[in-house]
């Protein structure tokens, strides 16, 4: 009854890897969070563009003065417009905001690629967990069969107590392996649920097949492409450009700011909401204003010093990012080669131990092999099967990681 209630509350969904990636773009909070960062950067860029437009303001002031018990009232209506003509602060802010928008777009693509990598890893691990559960089930059935056989022989007096204990130990070990496999499967499933932003049980449809002969690209060729395609380096490049723009902007802050102003002001005894009356009687004032940052020199000097230090810091950060990206690429490259070699060895080992387990079972049934030797061979066969499945999963995970590092993991 409890299982039926659980299945009605939690939906079970069979899903392919491509479907999982597409659903992440529709439901994943991580994807929408990254997308909104681009939207915020775009808004800031448009805001900086609007700073070159005229600034309009309208004010109304009503005041009453008393002098020798005589009250006088005055209402001041003003309409002001200011247009920046030469303001390098506004121009530099536009370039900086544009650079930040470009950087946010690159970061978004990096986030998307990272999300795809995490989905693929979780999907492969889920397949791995389910395969290990199936393998452990087969091992449990075989161990139970051996245990029942030894128990029957013990009852007939043809098996010893030691053989009975050995069969029991092997059976308990297979149960422990299955519990561990179920935990791996549940962990991968929870990770996939979190990435896809949906509370349901996902069952993988795709299977992991053994790759054909693999040709690895030369590591030097990959390193030559790294600075142009790696997301971390591209983000660091853009951050460095923005820091340089901020440095140039700090130098331009010493330049005068020129703006055109236009205003109409009306003084009256009382408030009148009449635009024609205001237009006919208001005083007009217009001209150019020049603002020199004479009294701001101290702040501007420190602004330049901070911008210069920040630009140097971002330059070193870019060098560090390149070195770390190269290290990660080399590590992923050789890890992929190693995983492929281990997969080949694991396959041969599994095939050999599987055949050995079949021969051992036949010899044990004929009384030509001891129980301890049979259990040892079957245990080696199960271990070889687990190693093969995990090596196959590790190969695909390492391949996805290498694709991410060289910028191939895109939507």
C-alpha cells in the first residue's frame, strides 16, 4: 500500500539524454538564473545609452513670506532640459556597460555548457547505477543458488560447516554490493532531478555502448585552440578588457564636461495649471555649462590608482586562468586516454572471468572444484563486471569533460 501511494505522488518518467537537456532549458533554476544575469547586463547597457538623451525636469515651488504682519505668496514653476554635449564619463560608461554585456553573454554560454556537462555526468552515473544494481541482482541469485546447494549438501552430510559459512559470507557480500549500487543510483537520480528542476523519478532510456576504435587529437593542437574556445579564458579576457576600459575612463574623468541647458521659469502669485499661460509669461534661460573637476582631483587620482591596480590584477588573473585551463585540459586529455585503456583491459578481464565462472560452476557441480575456489572465481567475475561498467561510464564522463574544456559542450 505504501509503495502504491508513493508511486501516485511521485511520477516516473522515462527520458533520453537529449530530452533531459531540453527539459533543463525549460525548468532548471540554474539556467534561468544565468539567463537573467544577461538580462540585467542588457538593462544596464540600455540605461547607459539613455544617459546621452536630454534630461527633463519640472518643478513647482509655493512659498509664503511674512513681514510686519504682511503675507506675500509666490509660486515658481520651472521646466528644465539638459543635454550632455561632451561628457566622456557617459561615453566611457557606455563602452564599459557594453563590455559587461558581452562578458555576461559569454558567461551565460559557459553556464549552459557547464549545465549540460553536469546533466550528462548525472545521466551516465544513473545508467551506471542501474547497471550495477542489475549486476548485483544476478550475483545475488547466483550466490543464493550456491548457498541453497551447499545447505542441501550439508543436510546430506556431503558438505562441511566451513563451506556453509563461506557460501553465507559470499551471499552477504553480494547483498552489500547491491545496497551500495542502489545508493549510487539514488544519488545520480537526485542529482538529475535537481538539475532538471522537477520532482519526479527519471528512468534513463539511452544505454552506454562500447566505443569503436578511438583516434585522439594531438594534445598540442588542442592547446593551440584553448585560448580561443575555452569559456574560462574567454570570460577572463572580457574581464580584462573591462578593467582596461575602466582605467581609460578614470583618465578621461579629468576632462571637462560640457552640456547644453534650456529652462523656462514662471513666477506668479498663485499656482495656475495652464500651459499656454506658462509659455507666454515664463522667462527663458539657455546656454552651455562647463564643469571642471578642479575640486575633485583628489578623488580622481585615487580612482586612477585603483583602476590601474585592478587592471594589473585582472591581467594576472587572466594568466592564471590560462595556466589552470591548460592544466585541466592536459589532465582531462590523459585521463580520457587512461579511461579508454582501462576500458579495454576491463572488457578483456570481464570476458575472461565470466568464462572462468561458467567453467568453475560446471566443475563444482561435478565435484572437481572446491566451494572456496568457486566462490573466489565468481567473486572475481563480479568485480570484473563492476570494473567494466564503471570504466565504460568513466570514459563517457571524461569525454564530456574534455568537450566542455575545448568549448564543444553547447546547446
